């Protein structure tokens, strides 16, 4: 049968329009496949909790995506270096970073540093890195065994911190503010020196990640664990009470828990972000991998892209509520 010329032209127009639509329609998530190595930026030195988790997760992610996953350590400025590099990176799916919160929220809100963390494409959680407070048991020094007791302090409690760039600082400041005890921050310690300071009684309290590495003074009896910042007790350290149990529910907020969160550069296309997010979900649901990472005390708790983005906003809001006090100690 012969097709009329006018109908033939109509068909041609329809076909051309369809082809054009296919040409401009964004590829689906399944259509993007990495073809070269992916780099994970880690803002801390080799061997730390963030670095170890990134290397273990990178191994599994490499198998899932079919390309090498390379860890690039860029220590310095309390993790800030990785934030800056990520912000300058192309949004092509080949660079991602593990970012420490709430420390970086302090840089944005209290220090006015850019970029805005909310501009990144957040894809999930690396690990929860819960912190806990330990207090000296040195004879002749003030000894604190509970938050309610600390609330009765008549003079400032000496709290040791490494500086004002990491997570120890905002968690310590916000805790003092929420509980309502006077505090004097003593900065300049390196991580292990905080333990030495507690043992010697140079400082009376400090807040550190709840991993085996930082509980040595507890095990020797030179320190007392006062509180862990979680909604419920840590499964590997069940003897440490929560702030919720002690009458301070705000200390169980996810916004106060140390969080290492994964992000891609700003304006990363959804089809690319979805592929990386899906791989990260599978990585964090790998039982063998989870066991290896959690052996040290960190918690693997998968978080969706949407909930990760919300957590960032909640952390920024919490830091904002405490900015006047944070600025008091930022030089």
C-alpha cells in the first residue's frame, strides 16, 4: 500500500522528534558506568579510623563498580583540606570525600568558611564515630562521675581538646552548654597527649572517639567514662551510660554524634550520584566488611542520600544554636 506524501512527512517529523528527545534525555542511573579510577579523599593521616574505613570500603566498592578505588590522604586543618579539594573537583563521579562532622559545620557556621556544606552532593554515611567523655581519677584532682554532678561544679572544669578544627571541640562545647557546667578549654594537645593529660591530672575531662585506642586509661583505672553521645549504649562498650539515661536527651541526638559522611562535588548529576550511592549502600550492607570496621568501635549504619542531606542541615542548625559559645574559644 502506498503511503500518502503528507502522511509520510508527518511520520518523518515524529521520528525525528523522537530521536531528538532521546538525544537530550538524561541517561538513567544504570547508564552511567565509571571507566577510570575513583578517588576517595580522606582529610586525615594514614592509619586513622576514617582512613581505615575508607580503604576497606574502597576495596568492596572497586569490585562493585569495576574500576580501582584509590584513597588519597590530604591531612591538615582538621579535615578541611579534603573539603576544599572536593569543592574544586569536577562533578563527574570520579572524586568523592569522607568528611568529618560536626567539625566541618563549625568551620562554616562559626568561622564563616566556604563552601556551604549543603552545596555538596551527599550520598551516604561512612561510619558513625560516637564520642565519649572520660574524666581523670587522679588523687587530689577534681573527679567527675556523672553529668548531674558536673552541673554542680562551682569553678570551671578543665577540658582538654586538640584544637578548634576537629570534632572534639564542638562536641565538648555543646555538651558543656547543654548540661550547664562551667568549663575552661585547654587546647594544643595531640590525640595521645589527651590520654596522658587525663592520667596526670593536667586536665580533668576530655571527649574522644569511642574506640579501643582511646579507652586505655579507662581500662587501667586512670580515668572514668562519664557519658557516650548516643541514643542508647554502645554494643561494644555497654558499661558507659548515655546522656539520655542521665537526664539529658539532647546528648543522644544524631547531630552530636561524630559522623563521617560521603559526598560528591557540588552539582554532580543525579544519574552519576545514584550509581555511587547504590554502590555505597551495598558496601555498608556487606556483613563481613561491617564486622571488620566495627571491630574498632566505629558503627556502620547506612544512611540514604536524602537522610544524609537532612543530617547535614540538622548539624548546621545545632552548631548555629551554639555559635556564640563556640566563637568565644575560636581565635
